[in-house]
């Protein structure tokens, strides 16, 4: 092979990447294996981002139709059609709940070819859809006919068989805490459904629920207008309310279409109604504030302590009122994402109440989009952290990873390993740690820990500070290592930080932070490069300095004292001095080391340091 052949092959790989070539073409290209593996990883990452961007774009397109389309049938058909396209299934369909018959019926299908299937009705509890309807939880199966979790009936099995369906995923539509239907994606060949696909189907179900909410609101307004048509003044007032509702609809739609955040939704609500509004996240922290809202006090927020806010958290999807303040839970896919609290300048008319409810729905939609974007960013950080602490890739590649995260490799950094709470909630904990540490840091998950790379030179101070500042949720335990000035030292630093966390837990110091160097003798065990001399100085330093300055031997007195079972009289015999002399020396030691030097923990550390000093002197 010519000497420049590998370079030519790598250049060809880069050209393929730049031209957006498919992964199969990258796999077939001749090139050194390390370069090909990296190109394949980049290509796979690109495909993953493309799919996520496509999903987000489709959700935004559906939201735009929701904002501009008055026909619920058109919106529901668009949602079902996009569910089929985004999940890549053979068909998708949506059933609605019939409260009179107590079952669900087929409302919209896309890709269906069977008339029997399109006319199916599912009793609650029967089949996969009936189980979703009765439990209000999503279910999925890679092979429906062989899955015995579901109650199979001849009617349902015939319809499913006539359509040729094998794999099914279904998620419920919940409106104001009430079940209204099920959104399905199905395939005519066996296939699993990933968590991201189930989440995407849930987001589309939430949009379908929004369409139904809007339809109900419009129907309510139309019924009110018809009922009051004989009273001119009342009709005029109702018409004004409808105009306000239309204005609110247009304003909220503009916020979504222009890429606004929850703060923009809160401000739009205040612009429409006056007064003030506060959005709390599900942890009880103020997420956005508009208007002259009451200030947040130190400790518990006064607004959160109001009974009306507590009611809103439990009366899912309902606007509640108390003492002139209104509150409603911000709900998406049966999950409470927060609470919207409104202080209007006067009583809210029905149209204004609908405006608040609509603001809560739009806020939930925006929060879902933000969560999806946060998940994508955090996934990228997790991959970078895993590559750094596992030393995957070349030195230059890992240096590039660090710079891409906004960190300067030539500066000193400390590595913090964080543990705490439920291991299944690592995503939420990683986001909390990232928020607490702020810009200029890199936070990700690796194995069963949260890993943070933070600029600085004192790992103990950084670890203790982080443990104290993470107050939302369960307390965290933080092990620090560093400072690190060479990217190749990151794997060893991670191992040391992990051992330090374990040592803190074993020592009963859960919920605190420390570096190995601050754990006394335990730090010698967990540290990657223990400094015995430094440990001895940290424990006996004042005594050793005193002996050196005055030519005394207080350290020898300590050795004799502990060897004599902490008996001054027996120690005096060993040292061939009077017992009063030993007592005077012990008094001087107490003045140097502190009055607690004979307490069990301190005494153990002192004896270990004396033993280490003797071993060092022997060498």
C-alpha cells in the first residue's frame, strides 16, 4: 500500500460525510478501521439528530394546523397521518370514547384496508386498546396475537387479523382528567417500539387532546350564544367573550409559531386579562412571572401555600378559584408539568376562564417541546462525558470534544461524581446539576452516576458546594478529584471520584461532598495517588513543627502514651521520666492538636499517622 493511501482513504471518508452519504456507503468505503468506526458513529449521530429534528418539525407542523384549523376532523386526520409517517408503521388509527355505549369506536384511520377493522368497537378492557382505555396507560406489543397480556375476543382478533396487524402501540388521550380516546400505530410485521417512539406517539396524542379541548370550547361558546339569542344585551356580552377567546387563540398561536417560551405565554395571558400570572414547575420553583405578582419569600413560596394552588395540583385539568386567585394544573399525557396561578384584576367571566385554560394547554405544549430539546442536548453531553472518562478516541478527538462543550483543555479542571435519589431519575438529576453549576461546565451521565467537569483547582470546595446547592429532590453525595490539566487523566480522576462517593456513603456522610484528600485515612484508600507524607503532616503537623523548633520529642511521647494503653504512668516508665513530665507533655500536645485529640476518631487518626511516620522514617 502506498504511504499516502491511508490519508487518501480518510479524506474520502470525510468527503462522504460532507456529502451526507448514507451509513451503508460509509461502511463499504475502504479506510482504516478507527477512522471508519468514527465516521460510522458520526453518521449514526447525524441520522439520530435528523430523525429528532424531523419529529420536532412534524410536531410543530401539527401545532400550526391546530392553531389555524377550525375543523377537528382535519386536525385529527393530520395527527393520525403524521403518527404513521413518523413512526414508519403500516397504519395508524384513533378511537374515541362513547360514554353512552361505554366503549370506543374507530374515528380516523390511515393505511387501513379492511372494512371490518374500520368499523370495530372495543369494550373497555378488551384487546390492547381496551386495556389502554381502562387503565389510561400506554401499552405496546411486538406480536399482538401471541401476547397474552391482553383479553382477546373473537371480534377484535378477527378485525386485527383481517387487517393483517401484528405489532401495535396505543396511548390514551386525556382531556381535563377525562379519557376520550386512544391513538394507535400498528405494523403488519413484527417490530418492537422504542421509548422515543412511544414518547412521540404520546406527544401526538397530547396534540389530539388539544384539538378536542378547542372543539369543546368552541361548542360551549356556540351553545351559549344559541341559548341567549333572545336577550340582545346578553348576546352582545357573549359575542364580546367569543371575540376575546378568538383573540386569545390567535395570540397563543402566534407565541407557538414564533418559537416563544413559557415566559411569552405567561406574558400574553397577562396582556389579555390584566393582573398577574406565575408559572410554577412541578418542583415548586417559579418558572416564569408576568405582572405585579407577589414576591417570592425566602423558604416556601407564599403562593404555593395557598389552598387554591394545592387544589389545582389535585383537581387535574380544572381551573379552580379561591380568594380572587385562580389556578390550574399544566398537564400533558397525564403528567403534571407545573401549575399556572393567575391574579386577575376582577372576577373572571367564562370566556376569560377559557383563556386561562387555553394558556395552560399551550404552556404544556411548549414545555413538551422544551423537554424534547433538552433531552437531545443532554444525550449529546452524555456521549461526550462517556467518551472522555472511558478514554475513547484519540487524544486530539477528546480534546475536540472538550472544546465543543465550551471548556478549555489547557485550564485546570476538577471532576465531580454525583449520586443521589432514584437511579431511574438520572436525567432529571443531570439537568438539575447542570442548572446549578451553570455555563462553562460539562455535565452528563455515565453508568450509574452523574459526572461534572468544572473549571477550578480545589475539588473539595467544589464537591461540598455542589452537594449543598442541590436542594431540589433528594440530597446528593459528591466525590471530587483533581485538579486535572491533562485530558488523559480523566479516567483515573473518574475512578477516584467514584471511590470517594462510595467512601462518603460508607462513612455515613451521605448528602455531603468531599475530595479524597479530605477524608483522612479513608482518603488514602480511595485516592488514586495517595500522598502519605502529606497525610502525616495534616494530622501531626503542629507537633512535628514544635519538636523541630525546640529539639523536643512530643511525637515520641505520643508513641509511648498510646503503646502504654493511654496510661501516663506506664508511658513514664517507658520514657524513663517522671509521670508529671509526661502529663506536662500531654498538656502541650493538647494545646497543639486541640482538646479533642484523645477522642476515639482523632486518636485513631493520630495513631495511624504515627505508624505511617515510622514506616516513612524506616525508608
